[in-house]
C-alpha cells in the first residue's frame, strides 16, 4: 500500500489526504485602497456618460453606510469605546455616539 492508499487513522477511509487551501492574508489598508479605486472607477464610468449606472453608484453609497454601521456595532461589541472610535475617524466621542449610538 502506498501512502495515499492507506486508511486514514481517524476515519478508516482510503484515499489521498485532503489539502487545505492556502488563504492569502490581505491587509485592511490594501483592501480599503482597492475598494476606493473600484468606487472611483465606477464614478468615472458614470461621469463618462453612463447615466444608467448612476442608480448603482448611489446604491453603493448606501451599502457603504450600512457596512459602516455594521462595523461600528461590531467594534462596540468588542469593547471599543466611543472615544476610540471617534478618534480613528477624526470626530469627538460625543459625535460618534450621536451618529451611531442609537438603534439601527
């Protein structure tokens, strides 16, 4: 029996071992820069005369707002204070709490 035909000691089944897919780590800064480039390119396409895509561009803004709301709610669940959140985006603790502190 070759290595690949031996039974798996955990399951007793024959066959080749499963390979795990490698996950590439993408830094958040790089990912955000990529997203900004995509949104900017979409804006340029609309500006070049694609009026039909304007509604999609507006919906992207709403999607970004919803993602921001979810992100801030998650940060709060992880224990981040309003002061920490506000300082990262250049607003006061009070402004952050007023903007995102209510029920969504």
